[in-house]
């Protein structure tokens, strides 16, 4: 199984027994030279590519991945996210899975800010 992760975590190599993941990581080009990330990727044998989602295609062939995981990325885009989503669709196999997460700012605000009627 191949998976394309836009934001790798140290737990990626914790797989169920008899399961093989071929994990690839992509992040913004500014992090491409990060010593800490390079060390993490090398330690976990994860190929890494820097990618500008605004105007670049990923270095992967079409229909390359069974799963794409995008963690807290889309909320940071200051441009139309449709090209980035189209690129995810391009590299995803026809029967593949996508997991996109964004922070739930409403839940954070309600936990931190006082409610209107409480003052």
C-alpha cells in the first residue's frame, strides 16, 4: 500500500503486523532544508519532496497512491485550493482514500472565549 502524507508524524512507522506502507512526505519548500525534518525522514526511511501547492505538480505519477492524508494544510492556503485538490486527485488511485483535516476553530474559540450571556 502506498500513502502520500502532506505532514508526517513520528508514529508513521507504527503499523499493524503484516501491513506494509510505502510512505512519502511532501511539505512546503521552505522546510525542504530543515535539519530536524531531514533527520526524521531519514530515520524513518521516508522519501521527502518540497512542493509549492499553488503552481506545482507533485513529483509523483498519476494513480500512484492508495491513500492521501492532508493534515491541517488546506486552512493555510491563501489561494484557491482547487488546484491542490486536483493534484491530490491526480496522484490518488481510482479506488483510493483521502483524509483531509482542518482545525476546528469554532470549538477552540468556544473553549477559550467566554459565551455571550455569561458576563
